[in-house]
């Protein structure tokens, strides 16, 4: 059936469906509401990105700068007992000169010589930085409030610390 063969009501419906402005009424065409659909699509995409991003979109900025903990040649964490907020980062920096000692930051009881030296709050994952070479660092963002006790397993006798994470 061609356009010339359509009845008057069919022609009006076809024009409305095609997006024609007929009698001041907008039809239900494919482009109607495109802006609204695009906004919803964007909102869904941004929500998904926040869910899969470790820190969300700019969450870390809202929590302030990272707290820096220095790992010294004297086999100490300095400071050794900072307090941070949920979502805030802590960066452990190995201050040793080139050729100096590597360090580790671990809350994993399987990595510690004495499992009583480490702990994580219920619901938190244990972490292990692996070897941090001189001049390098390890950053961890705390997501669960509570007390985290950690060690540098190779130097556990003197390198123990804790981070208190507040809501």
C-alpha cells in the first residue's frame, strides 16, 4: 500500500509515527524521548563505572590525600599507628637508598612469623604488598572500618604497625 492509498486516519497515524507534528501533537516515533533515554543510559553507565572502579568516581578525592607511612632503614614504619577514614588511601613508601633493603606490608596471617601480629576487621580482605623495592611504594584504600595490624614479614621483630579506619 502506498501513501496515496492510505485512508485519512491511517495517514494521520503514519505521520505521527514518523515524527510529524500533526495538530500540535508529537507522535511516538523512534526519536521521541531520545534525550531522556540518553540521560538514563548515561546514568546507568556512570553507576556501573562507580561499582567496578576500586575507588568509584573521585571517591578518593572526597576522603582527602593519602596518609604516607615511611619504611625506614632503621626497620620501622613511621608513623606506625595512623588513623584514616573509610575510602582513604595509605601509601607505604620505602625510603631506602638504591641498593637498600626491600620491605613488605602484609595483614595476611600466612605471611607473618607470628599470626598474632596481624589482623583485619571482619569483612575485610587481607593484603600483601609483595616486595617494595627502595624508592618504590605500595598504596591501599581501606574500605572496611576497624583495626588493621600489619607487619613487614622479613623484619617482623621491629616492623609492625596498625591502621585504625573510622567510618
